[in-house]
C-alpha cells in the first residue's frame, strides 16, 4: 500500500537557519505530493504541492521538488522564522485512490529567536 | 480556497455517549472527507462522503461507530457513537477544491472522552 516516511523529529533551529525536512514515499503510479502545515491549535493548511515529476512547489519561502527517481519530496526553506514553528506533514494522493490522502507521521519544527 | 467551519470546536464527553460533528463549506463541493488525528499522531482517513451516496469507509472504521450524513453539497456530519477514551482525538473534515486532489481542511474538533 501507499506510505509516506518523514524524517524523525522534532527539529529545533535558530532563526535564519536553513531548513530541510526529508520526505520519501511509496506508491504505485504517479501520485501528487503535498506538504501541509499545522500551526499550534489550528487545523491543517496546504503549504505547497507538486503533481508530476520534476515539478517544484513553492509558497511562503518554502520549496519542495518532486523527485521520482528517489521517490522524495523534501521540504526546504533558506531562512526560517520563529513564526514557522509548527508541525509539517508530507502527504500523497493517487489518481486511483479517490482523493484519499496518505500522510507521513509529521515533523515538529521549533524555531528559536 | 473555501471557508470551512466545524462545530463544535471542542468537547468533553462521557464514555458511552455520542457526539455529532458538523462540517459546513461556503461553496458546493462534491467530495468531503473525514479524518482522525489521535494525540501526537498523523491523520488517518475515516471515510469519504459524496452527496447522494453512502459514505465509503476505510479499513478499521465502520458505519455503526462513525455514521456520516451528507444531505447536500455544502454540509456533512460525522457522529462518534458509544464513545470510549480511545476515541479522544481531533476530527477534521476536508473538501476537495481546485484540484486535482487538492484538499482543504476545517479547523478540527478536539474531542476528549472521559
């Protein structure tokens, strides 16, 4: 079955540090890939997406590139802020899964001033 | 995007009782989804609710425990029946918008069962 694996957390960084959160997936066919963010006490927000190989999704300074050869979709940001502190979820959906999102376990990011 | 609201935002319930969670969207959508997020865990799909048809449940979730209604294209309810402390979770609805397969989530309902 489909699965998504994220790097172990939590991740703690100082403000303006470079961020990478690793995400790899297993799925048949060509899934669409997403990053969602959950700020403390809030619901999930779609951060970015990529629907085919080599696509780069970007939003709010975050980027992720769909790498089919390595089945990866790593999230990066060049300079994190305290306000980026949240839980980040990598997810996928296949064309044939009728919209079912499969999520990774989530990575807690804490950014200190 | 759309505005998605859920009621209640949180509740504390006694074991053995039931709670109905409402999800309202400000635009018409075909597909709505219900997810569960157990404490410190990721999200797991409970069921998919399409208007005019029975909900489709994922493995491990049954209609008797989580009955779902979808009376129109902007509204759905999820009932958590005969609750136990193991049902303590955040329950989130989501809708598919823009596409393909781009889902937007409601703020969630935080349920605690004592």
